[in-house]
C-alpha cells in the first residue's frame, strides 16, 4: 500500500503531461497548410482542392471547389476555381467526364471571356475532341468538332501564346479530314462515278492545300476528266448512260471533249505550279503532253514553299505503325508543320453542280454550229415607188401625217425658265495667281527611266526578294530541290 500511495502522484503528473501535450498538438493542427493565415479561408479551400487534384482525388477536389464558389462568391479565386472544376473532369478522363469538362469550359468562357485563361479553356475544349478523334475511314464527328474549336482559338484569341499550338493541332486534324475526302473521291473514281469523284476531289484541294497527298488528289481529278473523255468518245450518242444530255451532234461532242481536256489540264498544271517537288509532277507533265496542252512552270517561291512542306513532314516509326493497328486514333505523322491552316471553308462543290455544268455546256454546244456562228435573218423595209400611192392625206412622202393631235403642245406660260441674268452671289473659281509656281516646260536633263530588274533607292530588300521569288524556276532549281522519299505513293495507271 505504501508503494501505491507513492505512485498515485506520479501517475497524476504523467496524465497531466500527456493532456497538455495533446492540447498543444491539437492547437497546431488547426491549420494543416503551412504559411496560410486564418484570415484567408477561400485560399485555404483552393489549396486543399489543388492538393486533392495532385493526388487524383477528383471528387474531393470538385466538392472543395464548389464549396469555395458557393461560400465566397466575391473571392479572387472564383475564376481559377471555376477553371479548376473543368480541369478536374478533364484529368479524370472518360467519355462522360470529358463531356462534363467541355460544359465547364463553356461556362468559364461565357462568364470570363476577357481573361487570359479563356484561351486555355477554348484550347482544352478542342483537345477534348482531338483525343476522341478516330481514323479517317471511321466516324469523323469529333474531327469536325476539333477543327471548329481550334479555329475559334485562332480567330477569337489571336494574341494568345497558345495560337501556335492550336495551328499545329488544326493542321493535324485537317490532314485526317483530307485523307477521308481523298478516299471517298478515289472510291467514286474506281466505280467510274466521275461527277461525284470530281466534286469530292475539287473540294479537297480547295479546302486543304496542305494535305500530304494533294498532288495525288489533283492527278486523280485529271484522271476523272480523262475518264469522261474516254467514255464520251466510245459512246455513239451523248444520251448514253453516265453522260450529260443534249450533245447529240458530233460538233457538241467535240466541244465537250475540248472542255473536259481543258479541265484536266488545269488540274495537272496545278500540280506543276503548286506541288512541283512531289511525286506526281512528272506524271502530270506526261499527261499534259498526251493532251497536247502546254505545261506551266512554277515560281521559285512555290518551289521553296513545297520544299519546306515536304521537309516538315515525318515518317511514322515502326512502333507507331504497330500501335496504329490497335489504337483508336489516327496517324498524323504526315501532317505539315509549316504554313497556315485553312480557317474559312470555301464553297464546296457537289456532284449535282458538276452534272448541271456539263449538261449546260452540252446544250449550248448543241445549239451552235461547229464554227460557233449563229445565223440570223435581217428583214429590211421596202421603199415606196410612187409618191402618190404612199403619200398620206395631209402629209408628205415618207413623213408622218400632219394630225393636230400629233403637234407638240403650246408652251406653258407658267413654266419655270432658266434665269438669263448671272447671279451676283454665284460662287466662281478663284483666278489664277500670277506668283504661282508652274512646271518648267523647257528642255532639261531628265533622269533615265528605272529598269525592270533594278533595285531602286529606298526599296526594301524583302521586296527585291519577293520579286526574285516570283520569277519562274528553272529545271535545275527543281531538280536540285527535289528529294527522294523512302517510299513513293501508290500510283493509279492512267488511261
């Protein structure tokens, strides 16, 4: 018992020490974030939400951010909290989460359109559809949406530092959309549905000039016109299946063949002037020779532009090709990395427009002669041979009858007449000054006229460079700039 009595004070003292230690510990844990004062509770909530996002606790982060938005509507962290809510859905991933993230970004752009983060929100909206984009032969809904959203970044936020990234992604998206249009045009061509193929390919080269196989699309466009020429020559009349109506005569048929050959030549010449270093340039020259049409020469600027485009593309690695067999997204390695993407779509060409244009040309050709002359009969009035027989009563030969009703009316006394006297208040031109300097009309030594290729004083070097680039390129320039690819394109046998 004596020992127990001596231990009681020791136990009591030890318990008091533990209680005091616990009290001190609880007091320090009131603010778990170091350096954050109790006078900024909105910042405490925001930092807790950011910490939860770093640890992939997205539900906790969104709940904390929503508490901040509802409790402190006037906080300086409202805009950042609203954007962070969308970022939490974006980082979580998944179809449903990405759709919710897009909605949050839309709300942020609506409420804070002038903040620098608005461009970031718009770019992330585009990236959402870019991530869900499928191959060229699959559903293209997300590719079209990504194209629209990237264009909004460039057009609505031109001063943002995110514009270069948006342009590069836009060129990759347009590469996929261009590949889709090319495959559809090629499908129609192989089935000899030439108007539908022409509409697709013409819309492709107008809308996506940076497409990696634009020369192949132009060559296939010319092959479509040559296919129509072959079909037209083999048909006994123009009313055969697949040909426009109204060209029943041989003259009309010849006129149509001439127009189709001209259209094919335009497609081949565009390869030579816009894509002179690509694979189909040599084939285009051969087809122009077969059609007896002149081949145009590219400018030095066009050669440099096409050379830069080819150098910016890259070949897919073996690992990327193997992954392309199993992944959902497309391969964008061939997308250009220089130049400007198309921001406004030109008017698309439809198959009905192609057929209507050819039918109209056939009808117009059928109505005219081979020489293009149209006959017309001119009827001349016969002059009278006898004055008595042609003289009307009360008149002279070849003169209208003197009818009282045909006489001009008497002048009206109340009619306003111009004032014959000059108005003293009328404004008059200032007389010439005797001291005015006049140009010397005498002989003087005038400077010689400037030469065409001479660089004038004060002319910038960029203007001289532009003038030099606009000159036609020689064969040596084209051959020195041409680079052989590892693997050429699969060509279609011409007619």
